[in-house]
C-alpha cells in the first residue's frame, strides 16, 4: 500500500467535508436580483491561510439555458448591505495596494445557468481581519486592470461576514 502524506489538498478536502466554517457570509440579492442567494464560507487552515468556499444560486444568467457568465467577487470594507449595498465601501485593502492586489480581490465566480461553486486558498487576509466586512458579487467580471476596482459594474449580491458559532 502506498504511503500517502497529508497535502494541502487532503487537509482542505477534510475541512470542506466537515463543513464547519469559522466564518460565513449569507449572500442576498439586490432589488433587481431578488432570487440571488448563497453562502460564502471561510475556514482557518493549518497552512496560515484561509480556505474560501462559495456556493451561489440565482445569478442573472439563470433564465438562459446552457449559459456561462463570470461575476466579480470581492471583500468590501463594510458589512452594511442596506440600500442595495450602497454602504459597503471600497475593496478591503489594508496595504493600500493597486487593483487587483487588494486583500479583498478574489477569483471570479463562473455562473452556469445561475449557479456558481468555487473553492480557493488565500493568504492575504485572516478571518479576524474580515469579520464585519462584506462579500460582494458584481454584475460583470473583474477586468483585473481598471483602477480602483476592476470595472466590475453594479453590486448585485451582498453578505456580511460573521463568525460561525
């Protein structure tokens, strides 16, 4: 029998299978996207970073059979999702870096007929640093060039990041 060593993939898979995140953001849609919902979960890892899992339903391309669209996803400074997310501020950017190097810049979501699932590992923030901030989903993909925020368009989904008890 082969001797398997624990790799990050094995450790990350174990975290996801246990499904007990340290923090989470329940995503809700704006006025134009009331069916948009989902959860973004944050797991502390033994590798000094954060494993992020996003599962989003009701993205705008849900009515188009076979469609695939990209949507930007970022952490914003404030978790205030009121007024169609007008008070969430800019991207979380504690090092005052240029876009797309903000700590709050995350990989885009690939929506397939309204559904997106993503998992990634990030060492640019810790979970305590992002509590009270918001996960924002934008109507367009991030172009990873335009300043200050990637020309991602309107905020269509928002959720405050909170500790999971």
